[in-house]
């Protein structure tokens, strides 16, 4: 899929970042518009991502994709970047702001739409709101409230 997308968009650059936990890097297309940077220090990631126009989260179709909820989605929202994912990523596609495609042509259409959306101030504002609503502080409060609720229920039963 990535090879097809890169072939269909020869004028667009594709940068892949991260460790190769699953041995997929050798499968990346060898093209002038494809760059693999490997693992980048966490402190340096925002500087790299700031240069992106669109963020792409590709997963092989299947159960893993359907069950995955990548934290990087919210990081991309915080960067106010449009996000394109493969269609099986149900946790991501639950957000109307995320563009999803099931094949190379659909992914290309999503990337082109995302490039338009990156300049839409309302869309960018919506991404910012989603990032704020899913911040670590908010998530921690949800967990703390749940733990306190369970503790209260347990105390009521004693």
C-alpha cells in the first residue's frame, strides 16, 4: 500500500520515523520521495513533526489494526496536523476529523484532502480541542475519578 501511494504521489515526500520493532523497514519502497529516519529522541520528535503537512498512520488490515488506539493520534492533534489512517483503524476513524482510506487511491484522496484541511482554521481549532480533551491531565483525572468511585463502592459494601 505504501509503495502504491508513494508511486501515485511522486511529488510528495514521505518521512517515516520510529524503531523497526516489526521488521517492516526493509519493505518500505526505495524511492526518491521516501525517507526513513529511524528512531528519533522523544524530545526531538516535535521539531520533525512540525515540518509535516499531514500525518499518516498506516497499519496492515486486520485485527491488530482494528484494536489499535495509537497515542500518536492525539499527539498529531496537538500538533494541529491533519491525520490520514488506513481504514481498519477503528479507534482513529471514530473521529470525524481523521481521514481514512482502504486502498492506495483512497489514501491518495485522503492525503490531498488533508493538504487542503491543514489551512482551514476551523479544522485546526477542532484538532486543538480534541488534543486538549485527550491530554494526559484529562486522562489521569478520568482514571483517578474511576478509582475513587470504586473505592467508594467497596467502602459502601463493607
